[in-house]
C-alpha cells in the first residue's frame, strides 16, 4: 500500500495562478506541493502583458527585479499599429499601455511600478524558481485525477505519468489552477455563467527579423486588417512581438463551426506571409496551436476546502491583457487568507471572502475582454470592410480614404475615431487598478458611496476607502525613498498613522495578530516630503488606516480615538472571521 503524501496546500497547475500561489504561500512559510501534468513549464509565450497591479504583487513577493530583467520594457510596447500588413499600408496607431504622455503621467502617479511585457514562458520560471527556493515541492508529469474532501482536509488522487501508477496527496486545502478546462473546478461543481467556444483562433509562433517593419514604431501588438481577418479570432489579424524584433506570435481566426484548419507548417507560413506582407524574408515556424475564444466566469470560486483561481474561474480572450494579471492577483488574494487560517490567526470564515472579492473582478475582465473584440469592428466598418467582398474591393475601400473628396474626409474621420476608441483595450488603467472589494474582510467606515470623477475603466482613482488598494505616495526614511506600498504587505497587516496617532500604535501592539506600524510625519520613521500622502490618505495626521497583507485597506478611522484599542480589536475580529 502506497504512502499518502501530506502537505498543507496542494496546488494543481503551474501556470501564472498556480505558480504565484506557490510563491506566496512559500514566502509566508506555508508548506505546499504543486503538481502539473506537463513535463515542463510553459514552452510558448501565451500571456504577456503585465500590468502595474501585478508588478506590485511581484514587488511584494520579491521577484519584481527578476521580471524586469527579462521583460520588454514599457517604452517599447506602445505604438499599437493598425495596418494592411507589416510591410503594407499603415492605417493608424494608438499610444498604448501607458505610453500616451498623459496616461504615462497617470501611471507614474498611481504606482511605484511600471507595466511591462513578460511572456509566460519567461514569467513561469521566475515564479516557480523562487517558490521552489522558498520551500515549494514541484512535481512534473503528475496528473490530477480526482479529489474527495471531509471536515479536516482534501485527499487528491494523482497519477505519475512516468510510472503510470496513482497515489494520494492529503492536504488541508486544494487550489485548482489548472486552466480553462479545469478538472478541479468541474469536480468541485463550481457554477459557471457564459459560453465556451465563442470563436476560433490559431496561435503561430515564429522567428523572423522584422526590425525594418517594426523598430521605428515599437509595439507589442500590430493589428492587420486583411481579407478573412473578421472570421473568428479576436477581431482582426494580430502580429504580436514576443522579443524585439525577431520572435513573434500571430493570432488568426477560423470559423469555429467548421473546425480548425490543418496546422501544417505550410499553412502556418502562408498566414505569416499574409500578415507580414513580405514573401522574401526568412521565416522559421516554431509551433502552431488552435484555441477558442471563451466568455465564461465562475459564480463562486470555492466549494468547501477546494478553491480555484486563474483561467479555471475566468475564461476569456487575451484582449486587454488581463488573463495572467487576474490569475496572479487571484492567488495573491487567497494565499494570505490561507496562511492566517492555517496558523490559527483567522477563522475559516475568512476564506469565504475570496469569492466575494475576486468573483466580481473575474466577471468584469471576462466582459471587458470580449467587449474589446467587438470594438475592433468599427475600424473595418469605417473602411466598408465588414460586408462580403473580394480582396480587391477591400483594398479599393482602403485606398479610397486618400481621395480629396468630402466622402473620403468623412471616412478618414470615422477611421480615426474607431482606432482611437480602442483605448478601452489598450489603456484601461482603471480596469487594472480600480478594484474595490466588498466582503466581511472589509469594515465600511460609513462614508458615502464612492463616485468616479472620470471613466472608471480608463482612469485610476486613488482612495483610502476600505476595500480599495492603498494609494501610492513616495515617502522617505533616512536616505531611502520608498512607496507607501513598500511599507505594507510581507504577509502581515500594517497600521498607518501620523503624529498624534500614538493611541493607534499602542492599539496595534496590543493585538494578537501581527500588525506592523508605520508612522508618517516630520521627525518620524517615515516622512512625507512632497505632501502627497497627507492628501491621498484622506485621514487626519492622528487617524489610522489598517491595511491587509494584500495591500487593501480593511479599516479606516479619520481621527484619533480614545477607544482605539477597542475599535481596532472589533475590526480585526470581523476581518479575521471571529465576529
């Protein structure tokens, strides 16, 4: 009889969600095992856009610099180009991913981090290597088969794909991070909304030196409006830069009702030639794969002691670059809660807040990503390119925009407006940073509901309201300059106050839960040289913010309070599920 392997947390899947869950748990000292049915980590680029919130998570987990060292930097990401082919006519551009000067300023004001382009086959090793170095046990070629759970834990059956035998892993909790066809989510019976297989797409990974067509307009994405580009897919043909300027990935659609085409090397090269527009340049096809556009999200993220994260719970196209970001942030939200429940600081009730907080985010990103596909159609419409027609007619429509006629001038304006509207896909700063949590792990402070001064999808609005991520402001400590975000995290709660907030500091020190204290003001450990924190904190110097391990404000009090210890104790009891 085989021995049962035991651990605190079993993670199924080593993609962004599983790898970041392992990294966070091991950083917090929680024993965990990762199993993956595959023999290696990701071998294709897949997800790549890495937004500011994810970089903040990676900063807290100590791997931000490892990512920056390998990623394509922000300034090379942002000339999103619409064209007839890379070598063909350019129709327009969008300054994207924070590279518009006004948006860039907003990015710098919002966070100590910069977004970047980090392909998944480079991201996964960073996360997994750090997780293993900190204690994660990783088992390749180990396939999840099933699980059963009881009052004390979960027993999973896994298959060793090398030996062919099965064995059991006993864990206190199970995380299903096994992707868009999640067996764990299916076995757990998580209710889903939406539809799979909305449209068909093909990824073609290839090598070619395309510097002459791209280096002068550096970008992560080049969108090709060509005959057949509106069939399936993600709205148009896409040439994506994996590594400037010789590694690439093409996304091309197919009719999902007819099934995927035969992905021969000849077929792949023909698509590459069509989108690049140069029949002479040397091309090496690395891989081809078919996939479907999905529009599905889980209504609940857990069942008993089983939790799911990443594509297991939100399944959507790559538009807006939200997939791996949301996956990593799911796991970051869950990991600190598991840690506090496992060490006895929090009651299991705390884990109920995972669905309450993350399911609305998953639903939002699924909706936003699919809407972005539809927002490409007006570009074709401006060129009369949606109705059935010959390629020659499409080229004639495109050429007509150059005429010195009133009709052509209207067409040019319509095309400019349609391209500019793609800002909702390529500069959705609010989608990246405006998450607001409402759960039992957040204590409302009785202030009126928040209103947004600008479009909440496009513009980040900082606030210290409970349920929002702590605003970023630069502080100093001696000769160091650091963000307010650098003072929080590290797996523990943090209380921020200022001069006159000594009562809050004493209250924090009196709690059983570990609470770091940060006092900001002249002559204190941290100073506010620009005055930004005084404005963004939205409390008086003697007030207090209690920030959770994930950087979200859990409790806010505007002033000093004679009963600070009682107020803080009551808030913590609620947050930790003891109320």
